[in-house]
């Protein structure tokens, strides 16, 4: 009994040699106090019964204390190993306390992703793109790796995120991988890691079918019926006008929804879309058919009746906000058509290919597609505006009638 009391006193006083504590003692001790082990490591027992490891160590001439975690999470062997490593580092001139603070400052993947989202959000083309960046990570990544520090994430972790959706949702999976990579590259730039684990998993993922599923489009022969149904649909006037204008100009829905009156010259029947709203980041002139001008005049009247002063051609129900992309999508679905709004651009393209003799470069100019061949692009100085004007006038006639065959000189 005396020996046990002496040992306990020595542990508590710090006079016991290295490895004075045992795992059994650590589990059973209840008396508040400090129980020393070696290399400055001691077990601190609080009056509440809580137990934690602390190391007393000299760092660059100053005595410091470093917390090594609670006993419930850190076994005796791990605490000893950490204490020994800290002592070696301090004796060689390092600062284990500073390194620990730096490690604790490293963000988790979720924290880093939200930080990257805030940094990049001003550069995204529209709020929808910004929202998609974070919502896809919230949906597919945060549950698995959101709580991990970015320095700790491995290729296996990224693989665990992507495998369940790699074949079933290929496009989404590719975007999740790209967005994880964006966060990891930012972490590399912060000095928190040396690599991007999302770059190193290609061989571990099964092969996807190439190509993106095309947006559902309407056969051009059905377009006149669709347009008649659109004019008869029970929906807001501006919503119907915006959808019809998007179809008649073959523009993207965002270009139409965000259109402003200062961009439109009704006398010249031209619409000049600024570069910042175009996918290719180049200004785009749109020829307006007679029907398109008619639609815009109706939109002006409707906007005035709403009392809108925002300058938007198609204001929404919220002051200063345009109608939403979802509003157009809901209208098409409510009409009973299983097609995408963007798919009407394909409808136009197929019609132009099959029912007109206009060169490909003219239809591509209508769609504001970028010329991929650099040599060809260097010489393509004209926007083919007058040819496009004739083509879009014929397209409007097709949309308003059942005559889908057009030959344009």
C-alpha cells in the first residue's frame, strides 16, 4: 500500500522517471491534480472528473504548455508519441505550438468551398451559375468530406463523392469534380496542401459515355401549332412575349430576359446585346423581324401598365427584377410540351439546315456561336447581319404559318 501511495505521489509531483503512467491508472484515477509521465507530459484531472493531456515544454527559451487532447479521444500511447515529437521539434529550434495553431487555422472543405464561392461569385456570368457552384457541393460533397480539413482530403475521399453519381449523373459528376478541384487548387495556393486530389482519379473512375444529353427540342413542323398555343396560353402577357421573342430571335433565354430598352432600336429593327451578357463575351447584334418588333411594342405597353421604371424589357413581379428562367420553363410545361426553352435554338438550327440554302456560317452567327478554328476566325470580320436579317424574317414567317420550306437567295 505504501508503495502505491509513493508512486502516486511521485506521478503527481513529476519526480517519476519516463513512462511513469499506465493505461490502467489513466482510466481509474479520479483525484483532481496533475500526474506526470515524461517529456513534460502530464495528465490533468479536473474537479469535474474531466481528464486531458498537457505537455509542459520549453520553446525557444520560454516555458509553454500545449494541450494534446482529452483522454477520451487520445490514448496514453498517442499522447506520449505527440509529446516526444514536440520535444524533438523544440530542441531543434522549431515551434510545435505555432505549428499546431497553423494546423487549426486550416479550413474544412465546406468552409473553404464557401470562401471560394464568395471570391468567385462576382466573376460568374449570372446568379444561377454562382448558385449552382455551391448547391452541387452541398448536395453531393459536404456530407462526405465537408468536415475534413482541406489538407487531409485524399483521392479516396474524392472518389467516394463521385462514384455514386459518375455513371448515373455524368454531367453533374463532372461539374462536382471540377468544383472540388477549384477548392483544392485554392487550398494549394494557400499553402495548405501540395496537390489537387481531384486531378489524380481519372484511372479509378469508369468510362463515361461521351457527349452531353441534348436539350429537348421541338420539331420545326410543330412550331406553328406551338406558337398558336402560346398566344392562347393562360399566362402573364410579358412571359408569353418573352418566350416568343426568344424563339423568333433564336437567342438564349437569359439574353432575352435581361434585355433593356436602351439596347433596342425599333426604328432600325435592331437589338444590340452587350458583351457582358453574351456567352462568348462579345457584343451581338440581333436583326428584328416585323413580328419581333410587334412583340416589343406590346411589351413596352405592358411594362408601362405595370408602372415599371427599371428599363427592363421584361420586368418580373418583383420591382427591378426580370422574369425568371423558371417562369419560361413552367410556361412551356404548362402548355403540355416536353421541351426545353433552350431547345428552340436547336429547332431553328435544324430548320435552317434542312429547309433553307443559307450557309452554315450564317446560322452559326444567328446563334452567336464562337468560331473554333483560329485561322477561320481571324478572317471572319463580318457579322453577316443582312443575310441574318433575311433568314430571321423567313423564320418568323415559318413560326406564324404551316409553310416550313423556305429557299433564300
